[in-house]
C-alpha cells in the first residue's frame, strides 16, 4: 500500500506505525485501514496520516495504474473490551506472589 518509501519510513520510524488490516467497503469505494502505533505516539501518527492521505491516495493510484482508487479511511486498531479484560487478568496473575 505504501509505495512512497519516504512516507513509510517516516511513519514506521517515528511512530511505530503498522498496518494491521485493510478492509474494503462492499462497493469498493472505501478502503478501511486498521493501524496501530506506539501508544504514546497514537495522536501524532493520526495527525500525520490525515495530513498525508491525499499523497498516499495519489501514490496508490500510480502503483495501481488506475484512476479509480478507493477513498482511504484510517482507523486506529483499538483493543476490544474483552482483550483489555484478558490483559488485566494476566497482569493480576503475574503480580500475585
């Protein structure tokens, strides 16, 4: 997805950015990109993505050699409440004597 190596290097190096999953809308008009980054850098990574979305879309159009490129919608991959509960339970077990 990231054909612009400078963008990819910036995002991964500065923010620990990782694409977790890409889902397409039923009509293929929108690509939902689930992403994650270093916890303390989520907000900065999100701002950077929003600033670069047009450039990323142009880069994707060039790579696909297509004029019809989906709208890119970045969504942070947040853990579910069940995942958080399991993580907390594991932490409690680890802290027990």
